C-alpha cells in the first residue's frame, strides 16, 4: 500500500453514525485522514464523485461463503472437495466485496476452508468461525462440528482457537433448514452452553450463538454470548407467543442481535401465507429495538437463492419495518456491525479508520431504498473492480 492521498467529494456523506457536511473525505495510505470540514484543507487531488451518497462499506455479521444457494444446505456441500469449497468461498467473498460488503463474518464452513482467504488480495475483511459446534446430527452437522459430551465440547472450542478462528459459532438451537432438529428446540443445556462460552472467553474468543427458539435465546443471554444470530423467538406451537421477559432480557443485555434480515426478491409465498414464525420474529425484534436493544445486520448470505453474498443492502426494508429510522438502519449496516465484531477501524468514515467505502447512486436522505444502488466500492482506499 502506498502513501498516496486523494480527497473524495460527494453530494452527501454518511459517516456511519450521522450525515456530515461538507460531503468530503480525505484518504491517505488506505486510511481515512479527515472528514467533512476537516478535509477541506487537504492539498491532495480531488475526485468529484458526483450525485452520490458516500458511506462506509457494509458490515455483514453473518455469511456462509461455502454455500451457493442451490439446493438444501447439505446438498450444497456433500460430495464437494475442500478445494472446490475453497474456490467457491473465494468467488463468493469477491462477489460480496463487489457488492459493497467490505467486511463480513463467516459463521460456518467445512474443514476450516475459509481461514486461508483472510490474507489473500482482493478479499473483503473476513472473520472466520470454522465448522459450527453442534450436537450429533444437529443443525448443520454435515459441516463437521458435531460434539457428544462436555469434554468434546471444550475440545471443539480449543481446536477452533488453535486453528486461528476469529470467533466460535455454537448452534444453541435447531435450525429451520435441518429437518432432524426443530428450530425451536435447544441443542445444548444451559450448563453446557455456559461452559463452552466460558472456555472461548478464557481463550479470548467471542461466541456467536445460533438461536431460533425462545429457551435457547434465554440461555444464550445467561451464558454471556457476544452475538445472538437470527433471534427469531421461535416457539413449539404456532399459537404460542415468546415470553416478554425474554424479549426484555435480550434488549437489556446489550448483546448484539444479528437479525438475519435481507433478501433479493420476494419469498415463494405471499404475506398472508407466511409461516407463523416470520411475523412473530418481526414483532419480537421490533420490541427488542423499542426497548433499546442492539440490532445489527447479518444476512445469512449463501443459504438460498434469495440470499446472494451481496445481499446486505437489501436489509434496509426489514430494518425500517421494525421501526428504525433511516439513520439508525444505516448505522446497523455499518458502524454497529463493526462494533459487534470488535473492529473499531471498520464501518465508519472517521480519522484513522480503514478507507472502506461505498458510493450510493442517489440521495439516502430522501430515498433510503437507494442504498441498493451501488455506484462504487473502495477497499482500503483502492477502487474495487465491479
């Protein structure tokens, strides 16, 4: 990386927390040097970006780079060699970056194949979990993370740390895409979940807990996980409603709720035929937000055809649906996500931050949906070929 400098002028600028005037960013050596009024005194050459909104690159807290959306999750990896999955993950990571996702967290691969991508050129910033820890034939068992007892649970946490994973992913409940384990059912008792979290924290690794069921969500909060993935407040029976005390517990915990929002296109059924868990999740997450909870964007990219790896900007619609203001939603897609991943130099346009930027074709102040119109992407100050 050179020490070259440039000043970008735009019509509007969102810095990860608020809109700033004048809409000017000075970049030097791949980092933000100055923003707004402080950037007007720079002697660096100016590049006029025109009628765009400049903002931080998107932070997607939940992707699966080894999935390509074709067939069931098991079918997507069965019969594939590690080399094939590595190449698929590489292509998907580049796809994500070209779509403005400059930082992502991979929360489940097979064979630790994503770890080697982190240092390759042309990649977004990637955090890796390796195979998620699950029970025998539990959710995503085919990724190779099955455990059987407390000793194997602790060993699994240690293995991921030894291999260099950035985060430990635990399947606290079943999943909707693994029929053998209902999504509402807890896969680990509270004590076992707590033991794994304690071991991960002892080894200085955060824990992301896959949680659909209400009991699993409650156990995850009690265990002190660092992010709760999905958090759909799923119940055994369609007519059941989640305990409001659990909703309040999530909000008051401050734990980042990585709601796996965002899809390209319409679901294969109209709203009046949605499964009961969808409106229940929307209402429950809206209540978490109303109570001051910490909601970030993790899209679950890769799991199906409506969730390609550049789907993050499509999270805008559900974020607004749960009651967020546009500015709050933009922050959830950038700075809040970066904070949830412990990446203080990502997700914001501020002095010292990495110059990971996206130009939006349009006025985000007047038209939040314009965020899906990507006009340009920069990673560490370098333009990304799209």
